[in-house]
């Protein structure tokens, strides 16, 4: 599946230190907020964001005819870097994008200048299994990762039982409801801003439903995440987690424990999204981490 066209855009001077932003599963690159990207660019960084395959303006795939795995989604990262002429870059990753960044840092260390993971889980930690057991109401085995918050679990149980949205407005309303849960309870939720964002996501998608192919890709190769390899990460690593993380609470500390020399940063009030209130703090930390 090397013929999938990936949409990307870059900001800043070509001579600046390059940052590649890698968003999470089923997520478009524009979920990296424009203001946050602007802060990085103003700080002297060349910033690139992109849409994963089957999201946004990248190509959509007939999964039944041309199945793929998360290995292919990971290889798309290399393709984006190559297209922008980058032998290496600072990887800044969110959620499942953090799994991609961790694996790339192990697999191709020469391509990773620094690694930043935000709201992510440790590679090989079984986060997917933890989520499934939580949604099914099953007990977690001893030693499992911390499970999502009760509010998160309750929302996604209702979502699984609900009929699909009937039209554009209903779909956007459902997307806002999901964003509200992911936002967490630490900061006020701006519903007007959320509606503008979700309308943008809906309107720029070639086919919004195709993002669900990422779940099929995960099921196609459930052993995508190697276990016990994070000690091999050589890139200087910054791990960021919100104090009100609803989806992966406490996972950041586990990543930081397993990567030699990694630094853990807790952002007060932040959940699993990137609201305006945290842009300055996040950007300043990433600029410092990627300096020199």
C-alpha cells in the first residue's frame, strides 16, 4: 500500500529545526491547533502536520480490497519525512501517534532527533486490551495499565449502543460530545470553539466514515506493539500528560519510567485534547526540548 497519497503542510523556514507532528488514531492533522503550530513556528521551528491515510484530505482506502495494518500507518510517517526532505526530525506525537513515535525511535533511531509524546500509552503496554475490558465491564488483570475514567467508559458504552448519526448536524453534535469527554473536567469546555473545529473536520474529510479503518488495521496485526523495547529509545524524550487525562490516566509516568532519561511533565487542567489554555505551556516546553 505504498501508493496512498498523504496530505501534509508545513510552516516556518526550511532552515529551521524540523518538527513533525503525528496525531492519534482516526484523527486529522488539523487537530494540532493552528495557534499551537504558530507558537512553534514563531519559536524558530519548521513544523509539519499531516492527515493519516483514511482521514481528512489524505486518500481513503477500500479496506476489504486493500487491507493494511498499523505498520503501514507507521511507514507513512517515513514517507512524509522523505517527501519533505527530512533525514531526521523532532517527533511530537499525540495519543496513538505516540505509539508510532515510540516505535520509530526504537526502529530507526537515526531519524529521531528528539521524541515528545502527549497523552499516550507505553508501547507494548496493552492499552487496547485495557480499554476493551473496561468497556465490557471485565476486571483488569494485575499489572495492567490504569483504565480510563468512569465518565469516559460510560460515554463510549452509550456510543456503542447508539444508532449512527442521521445527518451532518447530528454527526457534528456527536463529535462535539466526544470532544467534551476527551477534554476532561479540568478546564472549561468551549462548545462554540468545539463546533467550529468539528465542522472543519467534517467538511475537509474525503469520507469521514473511513477513519474507522484504523480499528480494522489494529485488528489485522494485534502484535504491532513490541513488548519490552522502550529501554532501547536513545532520543531525548519528553512525556506530557494532562492532570485530568480521561483516556490514559497515569500512562505517561509509565512511559517515562521505561525510557532512559525521559522527563515527565504534568499539565494542570489538561485532559486528552489540546485546548487554548495549554498552548503556551506546551509550546514553550517543546521549544526548549527541541532546542539545539
